[in-house]
C-alpha cells in the first residue's frame, strides 16, 4: 500500500495513468490543489478528502493526504483521482487532529509516484509533510542550496536511491527540514524569501499547520474557520464543501501558523500582487471568489464583452462545456441570440487505464463530447470557449459541428491569444506549439475551420475581472513576466530529471531522497 511514515515508502498502483482523450492536445492544466486543516476532535482525513474532491479540477494525476496524531505523521498517496486513491478503509487508518492534502498536475517533475505529494521528510526534531500549488523558477539555485546541506554525519550523501523525486517541492521540503539551531517556524521565515516564482504551500509537523503564499499572490489561497479549527485551501469552494466559513485570503507574502495557541501571521516579504488572470478565465471553479470578485460573474462579463467586440448574425450561442458555459451565457444575453446546448459532455470522463486502439482513434473516438444534431442542423452557430492552445481540439469540434449539419460556425474565445508559456504553474504547450505564435487571427480561423474567430481583447478581459491591470499576471498573453526568469537552460518541467548531466543538480537529488 502507498503509505509513507517514519521515512519508509512503498509504491502503490501500477505507477502511471494515461489520458485517453487527446494526449496530443492538452488544454491549460493547473499545477495542483492544496488543503490543510487543524481541527482537534474532527475527522480530519475525511475533511481533507472532501476538500480535495472539491479541488479535483486543479490536478488529476495523483492525490495524497498526510495526518498527524501529535506523535507521528502518516502519509498516504498514489497516482489517480482522489476517489481512486482513497476509500473508507484507508481514510479510517488516517487518524489525527491535523492534516494536509494535495491533488497534483505536474509542472516540475514527471508524473510519477515519487513526485506525488505531500512530500515527507523526517528531521531530528520531528517530521515534515508539504503540499505545493504553483511552480518555482529558481529550481537550479535551490538545488545548489540543497546540495550544500550536510548529511547526518556532516558530509554530503552521494548515493542515489532507486526511488527519486524530481520536483521543486522536494527541494523546499529539504530546505525546511534542515533547522538544527532553530524552530521550523523560524526556518520557514528564512527559506521562504529564498523562493522565486509561484507558490502556495501547506505544510505541517506533528503539532502545527503552516501555510504560505508567494509575494505576488499568483495562485489563490484562502483561510476558513470551522467550529473547532481552521482550514486553508486553494479555493473557497473547498471550504463550502466541508462546511467551513470563509475568513479571508491568505495575503501575498504572508505565512500562517496554526496550533494549540491559535492562529498567528508573519509577513515574510513585501506584497507585490500579480494574481494569475487565467484563474478567472479557466482554472478556478465558477463558484470561487478571488480578490473579492466572483469567478462566475467575471466569466459572464467576458462573454458580454465578446458580444460587444465581435457581434455576428447567428441562430444560437452554444458553449464548449463546461468552461465555456458562463461566457456563452453572457454572449447570448448581450447579443440577444438564443442560448442553447450543441454539445453533450460525458460527465464521467476522467483519467483512465484503458487506451483506445488505433482503429478507434482513426474512427474519431469521442469520449468527451458529442454533437446534438437536432440542435445544430441548419443553424448558424456561435461557439464560445475559454482559450485555444494548439488548436487541435477546436479543429475537431468545428468538424464535428459541420458533420452534424451546422451552416456556419463562428468561434469566440473569452481570453486573448495565448502566445507565451507559463512558468508559474500552468502547463501550456511550448511556445513553438502555441497556434497563436506566429500567425494572425484569420489564419487561426482558417486552420481550425471556423467561418470567423474572435478573441476578447486584453483590456476587455482584465476589465471583466474587476481587478486593476497592475495587480494581475498576464504573461501568457503579453510575455511580460512579473517575476524575472532565469536563463532558459535553467527552466523546464523536467529540469531535475536531466540533472545527471549537471553536477550541482545531481548532487541535490541524493540529499532530497536520503533523509
């Protein structure tokens, strides 16, 4: 079973799940969802399970929960969805008053069991379990710092283990775990200012829950209150799911500490708010609130703005479910064109062990969407979606609609053209693979087979969020990165996997994996 405790690990499952929908055209994928709870007297493992269930949209590769009973931390994690990894028996074995949970989409490090979270590391003064949402951009620099940490005998440990974690989260865990002359709380206030990029952390030792958000506040993190405790989570939907009341956002550059003495806050860096605008476009659940703005209402307003900017004579406005639905409703409302459903989505599509045969691929296996022919035939359609990445998905959708008898297909997108990769926790395609990189809107429309294509303007999208331009990160649209990037050679999802060719990175891995 995939338990981890007192430094021991065992791998569960068969390692890796595959996506049988369209592995060649993944849409924008977020890094992860994080959840933490301190609640003596509550069933914290089940609270964490349901909290992660509410955050499942943020990561579907692996899931894990760490629980402390005050004496030891027990970690259970595996590949798959939250509902695949945990059952009643497993949750019943995770007893305690304090827990952190994580659901992962990999943006640094491969999708393997070793990289599943929470990470776990024993120290002479107790153990640490940590979950991370976001992506650090100074991984190589942090690996140098980890490589310089002494082992138990004062020397660097140079034996590479069989199971090797290769993600930025493990580097942070190793740095936090090394605090021989200070408390974990003091050590965290030393380590956090060393980190650059996007991060929302929840971590714990045997008795205390910690949470921290990067100075730019790129990814969301909220604080909630239970009758008998506290909760932190990536989105407030997770708070509502478990019956916790929303208190406030964790501020950029803030670290929270929750234990038997209550809640205390530290500011470890001057806040420079640059929240990810794509949270409003796609990543967050529609029922989330970010920076006091309803995500659903922001998406509806994006649709209204699209209708003002790109009107067209049509018979029906239809969304690409589910992410295009609020914007499509806004477009229909503003334009006066009736709203309708042209696609049926299979609600049970997720990760799967079964890959379709080549024959089924050639026949155009449609696991995710099917067209409603009686709604489509003979009609001029406005099709609203949140983004176009490579364009393969939109091309298939337009073809499906034409085969169902659509007279015209006009595509409307509630974000500007994605032209730049994200290094802060969204796994977009590389710049060379982005369809909007190098060709104009008319050429993209021709490429996907649409009669017309309209992207919302950058200004219109930002106005829909209700946030000032200065407080948002729009790097994937503009190429203006709020946290300065290192040399291109020191960036990349699989940087640490390639560490054998780099002495500094190679030295860090044994330290990470031989606590």
